[in-house]
C-alpha cells in the first residue's frame, strides 16, 4: 500500500475511534537493498544477506509516514510487529505531540538476535527481520518506558515445504515465526533474566500481553483482566517449572519453530476460557477438553456512530 491507499482507509475511519493496523515497511529501501545485493552476487543462504535486504530505513520511513497521517487525520494508527529500535525517538516525539499512535513488538524480536541465527534456518524468517543484539536491548528499554505498548506473537505457521528449509534460501521461503503457546513462557524466561521479582514480571506480562491488547481491541472490561463482569479467561502458570521446547509440546499442526530446543522457565499448566477448562498439562499428559470449537467472534464497534 502507498500513501494514497492509506489516505483512503483513514478517511473511512476518521471519527470512528477505530484504529488502522499497519505493517510498517515501505518498499523503496527494501527494493534498493535487494537490487544491490543481487548485483553483488550475495549469498541468499546467509542470514546476513536477508537482514541487509530489509534495512531499518524501511521501517523508519514507514513509521514517519504513519505518524504524519495519524496526526493529520487524528485517527489512531497501531504499528504491528515493530522490529527496529531506531524508530523509537520518532514515536516518542509523536506521543509528546498527542499523535494517536500505538506500537507492538513481537516475542521473537525480544528473544533472538541476528548474530545467533544460523544460515539457511528459515524457521527464523519473518518481516521485518530479527535484528542485532543491541537493537533487541533497545526494544526492551522501549517497553520499559512505555514507548512500546504491547507484545504479540505474530504467529504465522505454514507447511514445512513452504519454508523451503532444504534449499535454505532466505529470499524464497515463507516468512513467519510459529510461536503460539510459547509466548508466555518465553517472555517469563526473558524477564527472569532481567532480575525482576515474580510480582514485577507478572505485572508487566499482564500489561503487555493481556490488558494492552484488550484495550487496542476495544475489549477493556471484558478481556485482559480478572475483574467482576469480565470473561473468566485465565491460565494456571508455574513460574518455577523448567522445560525444553520439543515438537510434541507444539500444539499447532506443523512442528517447525525457531524455539525448538529453547530452555524455558515457567509453564502453562491449565487454560480456562470464559470459565471453562480447555487445556490441562502435566509431565506425562496433555488434555484438551474436547474437539469442539470454543471461540466466539468478537467485534469492536466504532467509538462514535
């Protein structure tokens, strides 16, 4: 989408209070970097080639555009899966001017770093890409100071053949990280390593992964909180349980994930949805309540008719 497309969407949303959710990368820097890499004969099996093909500038330019449009239309815009910390000063300045903009980052950007990703390991491929360790630390700081509002998974699984892992070419395989069911344990482990108390970890996880997303979805008071009148959605979580991720613990169809082999602390022992148990786990047994779907469509209505 270009600026003209975004303007059409924002004109429809103006005055409703409904947010526009945007993947923030513009094509220009990506196309230019990719062309230069191909001209130089870069090896697309190397993660460094893929990282260079999607430079920080693609995100920064997109976010600058979104900030400008959010201010002009006075319509909320939510930036999904922020990967570059270089955009945080722009976001801070815009927030100071009252621009209605919110931001999420993803679990993989807070856990992995580019220097740790093996060449050809397309289970790590996502867009924007996982960047360096210093960038990761800056994203944590952005969370700490509230510039980043929430943490999501951007769970994007696919059949292993679509990842084209055997070829290992970063410009060919499907992009997306499979992580659903692991995010809470990954975040808990990462926060444990940052020296926070149990209560501090719990407070931050609840804000970033429950109440924050509920607020964005217009479901405050119904989701994301344990209060009278809300849906009784909760987990039983053992913060001391240590475990290693393997394929049998992944409850999605295709068992390819960059978290395989990760040593985590903290495990979900049970999940309740609207007061009904739907998942129970222990060392020898995993039980889903039954095969019937339990989900309900939730619609955020306009704040103003």
